[in-house]
């Protein structure tokens, strides 16, 4: 055990003092492939920070989640699967005490001109392998999906957020 620990300590010290965090840009597309803006995802020490700049959406509040597959190929975006979740029963909703969906996020607000800007923090996800959080960049990637209506953070399975109107593949492939 001792030599291993020493090796780990040396590796940690050898890292640059201010290593650039892993980050990537996610292009958000509509059902016909139209450009609906983008999100920048950055791996933070305790989660993932999202910076969202959307356009071409209907005004008002929209639900937003990380979905489990990096596949936005079907027009209804069902190809992206359900919400990123941990082991066991899936329970949706930021206001649900039994929440088990790491992909749940806050709603975003879209202005009258169809644009929206937000910074959100996801405490249950990561962009690298992590013991405590779900890696969005796993073998099949994941997707950032925007819904037509707001997420009420309680109703199963998606908080009443309705259809999927924008989708962005989260992948390094
Ligand atoms: Cu969703
Ligand atoms: Zn959910």
C-alpha cells in the first residue's frame, strides 16, 4: 500500500497548479437541425458548470435536463433516452426528497425575442470519471435536452415538461 500512496502523492504534486478544467461546447439543435444556440460545460471541483445561450425558442420557462445518451438523431429527441440517473429506482424532481436523477437541472427563462441566457450548476455530474458523480462523457455520451414547458420539479417522470424541443450531444467523439 505504501509505495502506491507515495506514487499518488507524487502524481498530485506533479500536476500544474492551475490545470485547465475539462470543458466543452455543446451545440443545441432543433428537430430539423436548426441552430438553437449552445451551452458551455465545464468540469468543476464539485460538479458541472453550464453556461447557456439559447435562441429560437418559445418565450417563457423551459425544463432542461441531462439525458442519458449522446444521440439527438430522432426528430422527437427520444433517442437521447431518459434522464441521467444513478443505480436503483428512477425518481425525478429537484423538489422530490427521493430524487435519483443526476441529470435534473433548473428551468431556464426565454425572453420575448426567443433568446435565453443562464448559468447553472449541476452537483451530481462530472466530465471525467468520478466516484461520487455521474460522468456525462461515459461510453455513449449524454445529451442536453430542452423541453417545451417548465419542469415542476415533482411530477413523474419529467416534471410535466412536455415535448423535447432542443437537443445537444455531449461527447468528445
Ligand atoms: Cu428532459
Ligand atoms: Zn429527472
